[in-house]
C-alpha cells in the first residue's frame, strides 16, 4: 500500500505548523515524550503493547491473542482485534489523548450482566472463581501515552495493520524539522543535540501483519542495552498479564532460544472479579479531581487471583490493572482500576482510591469465603504483620474490617463460621478439640502458625482452664476415657498440665471429682472387693471404664498394692479398724494387698495398728501379736502379746503377717531423715525414745540435731527379765536386729559436726536391763576384758560369754578402758582409790596409760588417788599429795609427792582425770650451779646422731635444791653427775629415749665400740 490512508501527511503538517508558530511547543512535546520514554514507561514495553492488544480485541469483540517474536535484534509484536484506524494514528501521534475514550463497553456485557443497579448506582458485579467467565471487557489504556514505551528500545517503531501502516522515525522527524527552515525550530533542535519527539510525526508505512493477526508492531532495537531490556521484560512476562488484561486469551513469546505460551490462566489461579458503574452523584464525588477523559469512564473493576498450586506465586505489587510500584504484602494478585498519577507508577490519592480500596476489601473477603466454602484453609491469607506501604496498609485495614464478618473458618463440626462467632480453646490440639466440639459451640482448631491470623480476625479465645472448669454433667465413664485419651499430647506440657488440674474424673463409687492428682488408677491385680472395702474411708479410685494413661501424667497414681497402701484413706481404715463395722473385711483387704508382695509394706509402720484375730478369736492390733512357737513368743511377756490366729497364717502367709507387724522375732522400725527434737510418728511409741534422744544429743540439746537413718528395735520393754540371755542371742544372730543394736548412730549437730552415739537398743539395754542382783548388766567386765581392768569391775554373767563380742560391747560390757562410760570410769577410779586393794606397779602403769587417753570423765574428780613411790610400790594418797610426771627426769623428785605416771597426751589426760597437777607445774626445775662443759664422745654421736655436741658435768647435781643424777634444762642442755645419768640426759635431750641403753653401754664399756657399731648397721 502506498496511499496515505491514515492522513499522516496532514498530521505532520499540522504538528510542524504548530511547532513553527510556537517553537516552545516543540520543546514541550519533546520534553514530555522524553519524560515518558525514559521515566515512567522505560520498562513497560511488553505490558503496554499487551494492553493495546487487549483493547483492540475488546473493540473487535474477539478473543485476544498476542505474539512477541524477538529475533535478529528486532521485536515484532502481533495481535488480533480491531485494526489500526485514523483515530488510532491520531492517538499515537498525540500525547495524552487516547482514542479509547469512546470504546467503553458496558460492565458485564460479556457475561450477560446488565449495568446499572439499585444500590448507589453501582452496577451488578461479575464474580468468577476460575470458571469460563472472563468478566467485564473494559479498555485498559486510559492516558493515550502507553505506546511511548517503545521509545525505550527503538527510534524507528512501525505499526502495520490490515488497513494500512504507519511508522515513526527519529531521523525522518529531524529531517522534516530541518526542511521547514524555521530558525526557532533549528535552534531548539540544536539545543537538544538532535533529540526530537519521535511519536509526534507519523509516516505512512508499507507491509502486512503476520498471518492470523490483525496488527503488528515492529521495533528495530537501538542497541545491545535495548536488546537486554527486551529479553528481561519478555522473561518476566507471566500470568499476571492475562489476569490484568481479560481481553487477552493467549500470549506467545518466542526468541532465539525459548518459546512459551501463556493461556488458560483460570486453570492455575482462583479468580474473583468484581465490577460496577458509578452513578451521577458518585461521579461528582469521586471523579471530581480526575482528568476529563477519566471522568467520562465511570466504571470500576477489581480482580483478585490466588494461585492454585505451589508453582504459582503472586507478584508483590498492585496492578492497576497493569503493574505499579505500589507494594502488596498479600499472597494474592490484585488488579483494579485504581487512578494513577502522571508517572503511571503509583496510585493517586483521593476519594476514588478510597472507594476502590473498600471494593477490593469486600472482594477479597468474598474470595476467601468462596475458598473456605470449597474446604480450603484460608488463614494464611489473612493479613498479619507490618504493611508494605501506604496503599497496602489501607487495603489491610479494610480487609481486616470485613473478614471478621465473612464465613471463613471451619468449625470442628464441619460448619463454616464467621471469625466473630468462632472460639479457640488455648492449648487444645486436634484430638481434644474433636471431643470438645459437641459441647463448645463454634469451636475451631488452631495451629501454632494460625495464632496471629486468628487474633487479627478477633476470634474469641477461651483459656483451657476455663473450659476444664465448665466440664461436668452426666457423661459416661467411656466418654471421659475418650476425653482423657485426647489429652495425650497436652499432658506432656507442664503449663497445660496445670490448666488441666481441675479436670473432672468419675470414680468407681459413682462420684465425679475434680482433679486427677492423688486418685488411684485400678489395675487388674487388685480385685474390686478390696477397693470396695476402703470406699467408706474415702479411697478415691477411678472408674475402670474411665482409666487412661493421661490421668497418670496428671497426677493420678497407678493403684499398685503399694500405692493403695500408701493412700491416706487406707491408713485411716487401718487405724480405725478396731471400730469398723466389719474389721475382718478391712483385715482381709489389707492382708490381700500385702500378700501380693510383702516387700511393698516396707516403711509403712502404721500397718501394725491393723486389728487381727488372735488364737482366741479376739481382735488385737498386729503389733501385739506373735506367731505361735516363734522366738518372739519365747522372749516377750505373755501379758503384752497374744498368738495370732492360725488360719490367718495359713491364708495370707507368714511374710504378709510379719509385714503388718505380727512378730515371729523381735521387730525393727527404720526411720530416715530424723530430727531429734521432732521424732517421727513411727518412733513416738517406743519406750523412753525421748530420753535416748536427750542423752545422745550433743551438749544435751536435741534442737537442730539430725540422723540420716535410724533403725530401732521395738518392744524391748516387753522382754521379760529372765529372757534377756535368749533375747540377746536373738539380737546377735539376726542381721537386721544385730545391725540395729551394734551399729552406732551418726548424729549431726547444728554446727554440722557428726558424732557416733549408741543405738537406741544399746542405750535402752544399758539403761534398763538388770540382773538378778538388781544391778545393771552394763558396766560389768566383759569375759575377754584385760585382767587389770576386770579386777576393778563386777564380772558379767557366764552366759554372756556365748554372745557375739560386738553385742557384749553394745550392751555395755567392758573389754577395755575405752569401753567405759562416765559412770564406769567413776567406778574404776573409786575402786583404784580403795587402799584394801592390791595393785602391782606393772598393772598400774598399764592402767594409767589407758586412762590417760579417755575422752569421758566422771562427774567429780576423786579425792583419793593411787600413786607410785620411788621404791616401785603403789599406795593411795590424797590428790594434794600427788603429781603427774610426764618425763623420766621428774621421777627423781620424790619431794613433789606420789607419782601418777604418764607420757605426752596421756599425762595431760591423767592430770584432768584426777585433777592432779603436772610436776613442772609445782616445781621450777632449775639447776643449781653451772657445771663443767665437756664434749660428748664421738662414738656416742656416731651411734645417736641426734645428741648434742656438748654436755655439762657436775660433781653433785641439784635441782631446786634436790639432788638428782641427771637433768635437761629448758634450753635442752644435758647435765649429769654419773655415767648412768649422762646416758639418760643425752638420750632425753636428743629425743631418743629408746637409745639410752646403747649410750650407757658406750660410756661404760668403750671396748665394745666395734660391736656396737656393727649392731647399729642393722638398726
């Protein structure tokens, strides 16, 4: 075609004439086009050409198809629809003067919906969730400037259509301006470095669009940067184009290395469309600040799209209806006819935007309702967190204003609920919610990730504890078991367990109680009749049909024989069994439990209060019964105990009866963590136990004194006097009894110092057991006692020789001085001071050595004391005529009185024991005269290297005026008047008293020096 069918020449003449008449208009057109090409439309090429294609298809009333082909640095965009006409060319060549203003189709015309309506002049909206309805086909271009996007990549765009073609050219436009010959235009062109408004001067073009298409835009690209931009824009094209441009049915994109097709968008997205027409009053209010051409189009539309699959994702911007720079935080596509500012990048503020925000929020709520009605969980689509921008914040606020009234949430029962009518039980999981659903109206499930969304929807929350408090009624035990089974996950959380603390639990006796803690869960090993026996005493056993493991996590106790025995109600039944209507039934129940495993009764001392039948059929507490023919019957007072009925032994077995306190031998009670000032109830009935506590407590005060483990032998006061020989044999031969007798008790005082004290049994026997002569067994000489010690003590009975030695010591027999108690020490001291007794010096020396190490003392020191004279005999004298000598040189001082002999610590102990002073405390020990200094013989020093080098010789050595043979002064210097005295002085001064005989031999017999040196080799 060569004819100028579109009148391009006339357009060029008109535009050139205007520029010539007013060159400033040329500058304005050039600036405006450059602003659009390099600013708002720099990366909108693909979108704007697709938009033009959609509008062309809408005008022609045909399905729109568009094809992008990019090869050899040329982009060809072909589309179906109304071909280019004169008005279209005029629009392309005129900034902001769209030819589409008269092409408005009635809203919903494609879907058969008539415009208009009764409510505020808004036409009936068309909505479709993925069906075949494409919705309203409104022209998308509204500014007449979208085609300027081609200038971002090309200086020579061409448009070919079935009715003709038109092209634009930067070079031809510059040439046309030059041909005018206008100095003003030439100056403007020169100032712009040859930059001209390309799209103001159209030129006729020859060519046809590709087969099957009505129009084609051909863009020879400017440079490689333009090619890179085109490749990027084509790669970014996606379903949003089809959703934004409902007039398009298919988009093909073909390059040298790719070929892809966008179509059938409804299969990949859930789509909801809404549209309407503003009435006259609304136009006046909402469109007053909009341009004239926009005011002529009083229609609006909103499209929301949700991806159907994970491979689809919504772009995070608002489309109006093509992409803007307004961020959108919702996981959906929003395409709406928002008014845009001059850049076409941002939504313009104003009443129209506010109205469309409200319409968009309503449409979004409807979309979520439809998705929820189809069974989808839509909580992830509820806006939470921070808004991404101003428009996003407006949308979120409006959406959250509407969603609480939309039916979005799935009740546990399956109903669809409004968030305001829904209820969430804090902490309830799926299982528990299923059980609660019939009794909690509007109950929904909540996942951890749903919390923020439900809070945003103002969904009511109920604390788990509140729901638990409301539970009750006439539900069956099996219903309760199902409820407990639903708590399997909840009871693992400590906080949730606390909320379940008042959970109702049905009992076997028909009661419904609150709280599982302390309830007993019956097991198959405990017969029902046993449980029934304790019912009147308050034993709380869960109904067997309601038992579930969750109750144990909530504090219920598995009803093993042990746990049932430990129940306070069982203890009450035992303690009051004598007054029970049927004490035999209580006895049967308790003994049956114990017989299952007698070891489970360990530590339950109060079981001994259980009344049982004795051999005569009378009711007697178990702790006052003995087994016929047993050791206990042999030694215990028949007035205090009775034989147990034989049929009980046969029925329940001896171990069960012993476990509840019936005695076959003497019994032991063990208490742990005992405080002596507050003895446990298990020990309080023991004879004289408080007296024992006072006696063994440090400093005589029980307060703050503790014992970690305290085993005691019971019923010692029931052993008859004549049976103690047998009783002690029993105590020594039974391991448990022997341990409770002979092992010292470790008491810890308030200062945390530990002390070993006699056991209760040992103390009691020492204090209370008397022999036939009326005197205590304790304190008598053990059969194996040292002879010298035994001579001062009364002998123990012959039968004690058959007892275990440790048992004899525990009951107070004395084998050595260390076994004496304070009273025993006093007795020995008194008998030592008896002048009628003969005591040889060797025995006396041994006894002094033992007595000096005692830690106990009698209440008062003796007035008489046995001493040793220089002649080696012992005698009794007053304590004021005695001294304790702790060194051999003081034995030479007969002037000081009789001697009590000891060494080191034993000497100090003897001084305290007898209240007698040490010798050096009554005499100064000062040497009279200086003496002659002499050298110690070398052989002595060789044999005893510790001796000093010098000694002092005296013809007559006196100390404090008393003649002695040797002395060592306070400086350690040896003094002597004889060879024998010198040997002792050297040995004492050297601290080698054991070497005195060797030294004396060297001094007296020097000729034996070789012999002595040879012997010393083997020392």
